């Protein structure tokens, strides 16, 4: 039986103090030390990897069941890859082995190039060179990653393939970049000019231009916020707490518990400035029931 291989790539780097999440540190206006920022990123890596593996198990079980029911169905093998620069390979392996063993084999690759785009293309090229039909890639700093985004990404790519055409899947971050991107080995697209370009073009727009230029089908998923700034971290903490509460009723939600445990250990709390505007509409209510328009005071 011919087996179709599909890959999920965690494209990242190891948690080196002073090299990761630097905008969360005191040197750049944050509140963490270099070691604390690296520890936080390590927890993110673990939680994102766990979500990835659970998604792949779910996909594998579904495909195994489909093949058992219909031997003519396409047999699919789902594999998990972690990519990093060559100089960081052993540290990345040690990072994951630190809490191992993992329930699924982790395949490691190293990527190289002069730019982020080059590294991304190199990682994809290596995996496609191993005979994989498609790749879905995510970053390591997105602890709110929904497991359903991953399973649906592969489902859409398989749908496009069954329709006779390669395609693209994507989910943006909160700032016009991307947190998830994937495509087939024969999709006429790459990462060049996406993350590093001289036109100031947002990454998401750059991908869409490539998709439009080649008339490719694509699937879009809701944004997944990455964490670079302190405000990103605050947003993620509030979302993770909401996800944990909702997971009691939505079993498909996977909670980044390691990140939440670390936040609790650090005593980090989220707060916002008091909101004194009781009515957010265009006017405010007077006690007598009449209305006044705040802008009128400035006329």
C-alpha cells in the first residue's frame, strides 16, 4: 500500500537567555530577566509541541479508522518535525529531552540561510525532499494555538489535493504576520520576500500576493497571537485563563497548562487602566435622562 506522508513543522529556536523574547526583558522595557524570558519561551515550546502532537494523533486515528473501514482509502502517515538553526540543534534536542520521552517521535532538522525567508524555505525543501506531500508549520511562541486549526489545516490541504490542485492554508498573528502557514510540495509558492522585504509589506499580504499570482486555492483560520511584547503576554494570559475555563465544556480545547503554571509561579497578573466612561456610545447619559455629547465641550 502506498502511504502519503504529511508533516507538521514546529519552526523555532531553543530557549537561549538573551536570544529569545528579548522585548519582554527589562533591557527593552519589559519586566523579565533574560533567564525568565527564556524559561517562559521554553514553556511555550512545550505546550505548542504538545498541542501539535495531540492534533497529529487525532488525525492519525481518524485515517487509520477510515482505512480499516475502506482498504481503498488513502493511507496517511503524519509526522512531527522541529526545525532550528544548525548551531542550536543539540540544545533544541536537550530542551525537548528534558521533559521526555514524548508520545510521538520528534524528527529534527536544521535550516540555514541569510534571512528568515531562506531558513523557512530550506526547512520546507528538506522535508519535501523526504517525500512529504504537504507541510503545516507553526511557531513556538503561540500558546493559544487551537488544536482544531491544525487538524483543519491538514483536512483542507487534503481537500485541495482531492480536487486536483495544490493549495495553501494560513492563520495570521495579531499584527499582519502569520502564525501558521502550510502548502503542498508542488504548490508554486515559497517564503521569499514574505518576512524580509524592502517594501514594508506585511507577511500576510505577501502570501496573498503569491496566492493571487498563481491562482491558488487557500483556507484561512482565525488569528493566533504570538508573544513578543508585554501587551501580547497580557492578552495571552487572559485568553489562556478563558480557554481553561471553557475547556470544561469544550473538550476539543487544549490548554497551555505549563505556561499558566509558570505565570502563576511568577505571580504575574493582568490589569488595565480604569474605564471611567460608563457609556461607550457617542453620547453620555445625564442623571435626568438627557444626553450630552462629549465632543461639544471642545467646540
